[in-house]
C-alpha cells in the first residue's frame, strides 16, 4: 500500500474514484425509493435498476470509444456530462414525472459503461505493472466499504431532503472526480488508430480474450459464477424467516456480508502476489462455495460465518480477473477488452437475478444454495486443475546417506510434498 500511496497521481486517481463511487451508491437506491414512492409500485422501483443495467449491453461500443481517445481526456469530458445528466431530477414532482427518473437512470447507466472501461484503461497507463494489484484491491475495498454506508446515507438524505438533494450530491461527486483528473500530471500517448471497420474493431476486445487462453478461461469461469451469484440477490430475503428472525434482519445480514467483502478486498493483494491472478479468483470461487453451503444451516452463527465467506470470495474473483485482464492486454485494446469482459459477466448476472426472483418462489432456498455451491466450487476447482501446467512443485532436495552392507555410501534425493509456486516472475 505504501508504494501506491507514495505515487502522487495514484493518490489523486483513487481520491477521485472514491468520490465517484460515493455518488453512485447513494443515488441508485434513492432512485428506486423515489420511483416506489411516486407510483406505489415495486415494479417501478425494479425498472430503475433495469434502466441502469440495460446499457451494459452496449459495453463493447463504449470500449471502442475508450480506445479511440486519450482516456484521461475522455473521463474529464464524461464526468461533468454525467453531473449534468442527473440534474433533470430536480424537476420531478409527481407520478407523471417518473419517466424523468427512468431517462436519467438509462443515461446514467450508459455513462457508467464508459467510465468503468476508461478508468480501468487509464489505471494501466497511470501505474507501473507491479502496483496494479494493489490499486485494484484498494478500489475494491473502497467500493465495498461505501456499499455499507452510502446506500443508508443516500436513503437518509432522500427521506430528509428529497431526491433533488441526492441528485445534487451525486453531481458534486462527479465534479470532484473531474478535478482530481485535471490535477494528474500524466501525459498520455496519442491512441493508435485502428483502420479496421468499426464493427470489427468493436469486437477486437472479445477476440483478444478468445486468443488468450488463461484470460479466456478466467472470464468464462467468472461468467458461470456470476450467473449463479445473481440468484443470491433473492435468496437473501429467505434467510431471516428460516432463522426465525424478522424481515428487518436482512439489514444485519447485509452488514455482515459487507464486512466479509471488505476483508476479501483487503487480503486480495497478498494472496495474488503469492499465488497469481487466476489462483486468487479460483480460491475466491471455492470460498464462495463453502459460504453457500454454510448458509444452508439453521444455526445463526454458522449462517453469519457463511455470509462472511460468501462475500469474501467475490472481491477475490473480481480483483483477480481485472488484474489479469490488465496485465495480458495491450494498451490500445484495454478499453474494448474490459468492456467485453463486463458484457460477458454482466449479462449472466442479470439473467441470474431474474432466475433467482422466479425460482425462489418455487423451490426451497437450500436447493438453490446447493446449486450455487456446486457450480462455483466446481468452476474454481477446474481453474486450479488447469493451472497445474503453469505451476511447478517446489522441490526441496535433501541428501541422505547411509551405509549399505557392502560398505558403500549411497546418496539419495528426497522430494518434499509439492508446494505451489509461480514459475514466472512475480507480478
């Protein structure tokens, strides 16, 4: 962490990102509450989340834009534009204005697609390769910590001052992020021009993933896991009644899970430096599977431990995949490759959320948890098995000698139990 914080531009970038994440997490919940209050419909609140997520289907086009411009310049333009996008919320008065909320949510989601790809690509340009794992883990730590406090703060501000106040707060955070970007001393090289047709250039990120075996395995494995992880969004609301607790106990489970996610983000860098990106993600999948199995129990403390492990595994998956993507991708393809990976894991997650909402009413939640555990555990085990060719046993050679009946001395080599150590240079 110290080398990262000693880097001036890294400090500014992380500060700006923290402000941006604060605004994001505060606004999303407030928009849903606002739509529900205006219409009295939970479906209207759910439509807000759909509007934010739907632009993710256009992520490859956002990645193309990121790779055709200087990333810092693009982010300096998109951040203040996003601040302007949320200001129409100040004109929402009654149920007839709910369309404004949907329009803002859709534009916000489109902006988010560009910002996330641009931020990941800029980070690669901004930092040396050895600081990327720490930077990704730090951003994930900030993200998980804000998920604990920002939604509550956003909901509280909405209750006290209304949705307009939340919109102003969010717009302010984007302006602060813009200021941090302007203060960077980074001088980006001019982006390389891709002479191919724009459709072919758009899918270049997906083609790069397909041509890179370890990256392809990890992205596909993450997509499988996100499909079943999406189911857990609905399962969370089944746990309080199974434990004999009121529905409000969901808040306790979310807080405990948030602590697990922070723990996962904090420890990700150390594990990744010792074992590598793919191993970090695979171990995260395995830990998630163990947590899902523990959630099937009816004892409170076992369920709480399971919730910690469940949420601890997700940051390991995400940090491992993003860092491997950044390290295996050429600079001109960073935006499109990140966008392709987001599309590959985001779409299954949305499908998983929809499936979970439908199946939790038809099936016992323990059966769904078992499916989660089997699929995530098997996927993690598959990645670890495929890694055997990339790792070599750590061999301790000890020399043992003893006297044979003939009087000759015999020297024998003894090999210790295998220990995984990465065969290449450490990241």
